[in-house]
């Protein structure tokens, strides 16, 4: 790879220089990336979050925030279509409700484009939940260690290092310098594939967990002695993150430092990066990592000096992150099925033809609730309402279809996502887009992984003039449909 070993063999013992007095390009506000377009922190009811996550459905469990059992993270969607990540704690965690609320509110004051920001929380009875911005493009661990289409490029790895350093600098400036268990699972990628730091690690630790993973090889030495997290401990963890970026593996710091001291740099660097970097850049990044991994906490850098050191290393700064990552930035570059295309065009006639042809076969795996009355005369009456709606839907008498399906739903003996989907389209045909959106969302509550529910939401959102939300929902529908066909 052309790295000059002579340059790499001497800096393990280099102590941290004082933070540079030179100004980093851009104003403090620009560098800190403070954002004002996010809603203010709020307290959610458990019922709101239950609806948003389709009853905390297994299908909505995600690993984007690097959380492991017993704390689980779900993806969800609020009534205003904002996508969220909901972390639900084990019932034994945070026994002190006041402490939980105070800590959540403090973290919720942070607003920065380098963070996956905290939007709110829920504290009802024994329930303790956090609500954050949802990051759809997975974790650094996924893209570094388990990539499928392409390895992460050198320029993108440098961008990750800078963005996370900037996130830590911002948090430090807001007196939130402590971050618990910084690792590749805590780095997330937003809609445009820009790297962000999960806000969940900013919460002071609850009773049911520890500040660091059980793998002692990656734990700051002083934490092993005292059990306490310090700002310097965070810098040590940042050093392990740099090793991940350099090697493409989760390599123990002691092993990495041995390789550096032995001038065996080729064993440290990711072979997938061949030809992408200069020896000077590799030398500098390894030097920064080594400073972060110093045994004595006082010899490690602070976030501001990290940012100062990382800015000059940046490459391809005009290239959007999604291009560097090979990730489509919007639905326009994502192939859509005929139904997806019809919803994008709001071609209601084409949507009707597809849904009519599909029939009820997608109801097979849906959650169905039956009562004893289904085997009585009331069941026959209920099925008559469905037949009435289906006949009207087939003959494009959408007002009558709405009436028949509404009567079927109000009886309440059965939950059918297809019924809600058909009534949703009928509402669209009758120029009632808000009602159509509500029904499409209800279909998704019943069957969270059903792509047609997402597509119909997108069509309703387009009619309502919410183009950005519609494109996001179309993309979700396309991903769900792809997964369905892969099974």
C-alpha cells in the first residue's frame, strides 16, 4: 500500500499537543452544526408509542442503535409521518422516574446535525422509553464489518472520524462530555448516508447495564480500575473506533499498538483500501489513534484537537456521502414495482386494478381477531357487509364501498389489512386524502411488514402535498416489497 514504515514507527509515545490556536475553517456555529428545525423535546404517552410501533411489533425491531437485550430499539412512525427510533428499557432499569426524566430532558436539549437527536421520552408506570430520530442506513459496524455490495471507501472513513469527533466536541461544549460505550454500533447513517452519533450513549447509565461492553480488551484501562467513565475514557473509545476504520475489523487496541511498534502496518490496514490513501494520511490517522489509546488518560487528546487534526485529512469533500457509500439518496434512483410507480404517479385507476387483482391473499399472515359471535348469525351479517364493499369496489362504486367496509370494520369481529387498504383507496377516489392516509396507517398497524400499506400512505401523502414524506414512505414500501419477494 506504499505506507512508509519509518514514519509510522515513532509516534506511539508522542504526547498530546495543546489544542491548536489556528482557527478551523468555518464559524463555530457552522462547525457545531446546531439545528433548529427539529421539534422541541416532549413527553410521549405509551399509547402513542405503541401505535407508532404497531404495538412494538417484532417486525419493527431494529439494530441501528447498537442496543442489545434486554433494551430493545423499534422503528416507528408518528401521526405526522416523522420516523422515530424508540428504545424500550428493561422494566428494572431506571427505577427512579425523576432521574430518568431529568436525564432525558438534559440530553433532549441537544440539537446537532452530527447527532441522532433525542426527540422525547415516555415515563408511565414502569415504562421507560426514549424517542430519537430514526437513521435508516444502518450502523458503521454493518458497513465496515458486514458489507455486501462494497467496502467503505477511505474518504468516507475519514468523514466518519471527523463527524463523530465533531459530535463529541459539540456535546463537550454543552457540558455533556461523557459518552457510554462509544463503538461502531453507535455510529449511524441518516437519509443522505451522513454519519451521526446515537444520542442514547449520552444518557447516564441505568441500573441494568454497564458503561462498557463486557469485552475487556476494548475497555479503557482506568475504567477497569475505577468503574467510572471520564471524558478521557471517551477519547480512548474514539481511538478504538479509529482502529475499526483503519483495519475494517474490530481489532483489540493492544494488538494494534503491537503492530505499530513492530512496524507491521500492512497487517493493521484494511486490504480493501489498496491504492486509496497516501502514506502521509495513513501515518497521521494512525498517529491520532495512538494518541487516543495512551495508557495515561491525561496524555490523550480532547475533542477540539481531534477535529483540528482531522479536518486537513478530509478527501472528496464535495462528494455527497450517499455517493461515497453507494446508497441511493431518494426514491427516484430506487427501482419501483408497478404498484409503487402507480402510487408515485397517484394513478388511482392503476392502483385499483392491482389491488383488485391481489384480492385478500395478503391477509393470510395478518393478525386476525375472532370472537364467539363469528359463528352466529352476526358473523353472516358481517360477511355480508364485506361482500357489499367488495362488489362496490369491483364496480368502482367507491362511495358504496366505503359504506360497506365501514360497516364491516365497526362490527369489530375481524381485523383485515386488505379491508383498510381498499377503503383507503376508496377515500382517495372520493377526494378524502386524510381519511385515506389514516386507513393506510391502520393497515400497517395490523400488518407492519405489508408493503401495500406503505405505498398507499405515499399516495395519500402526495395528494396532501407532503412530497418529502411521500418519497420516504415509498422507499420503505419498496424495501418491504423486496424483502417479501426474497422470502
